[in-house]
């Protein structure tokens, strides 16, 4: 098992993330766990693996993103032009339905399935 240098791993990840997403990540470190942009907490080794994935997918992702942006621009202009003409009335608020799931019933059913012939606790 190789030892990972925290500073170098974070620096490499920041460069790969910036190349892939166009902005620098906000990395929060807390007790050996790292949170990227407020997401799921991960370990340093996983951050290193993500660096490899981001750097491998970054060159491929840039070209389709540019093409998609060029195609989306004319479509967005058309949508803006059509937007004022297509106004919908406000939707009515739906009534709350009675909940069909009961934890008590689920627990009772689970006990009866595990031990046929037993009685529910009272």
C-alpha cells in the first residue's frame, strides 16, 4: 500500500476537476474525510481515483460540450421567443392523500413472516 501525499493529491484533483468542469472545486477536509462541493464525504484514496477518472474523461468531455452549447444556443433563442405566447394557468393544489404505508403494520407483517404462528407484540 503506497502512502499518498495529501497536498499533491488535492492539487492534482483540483487541476483535473477544473479541466473537466470549468470551475475550481471547494474541498472541505474533516478528520481524514474530504467533501467536494458539499457532496458525499470520501477518503483520500477515493479522491486520487476520482482524479484519474476526471483526467481521463476531461479531453473527451470538452468537445461534445462545445458542440452541445452551440446547438443549444439557437434552440434557447427559439424557446425565449415562444415563451410569452405559451402561458399556462396556475395549477391547483392537490389534496394530501392518506398515507398508505404504516411502520407498525410493516413491522407486524415482518414478524409474522419470520415466525409463522407468532402474535404481534402488544
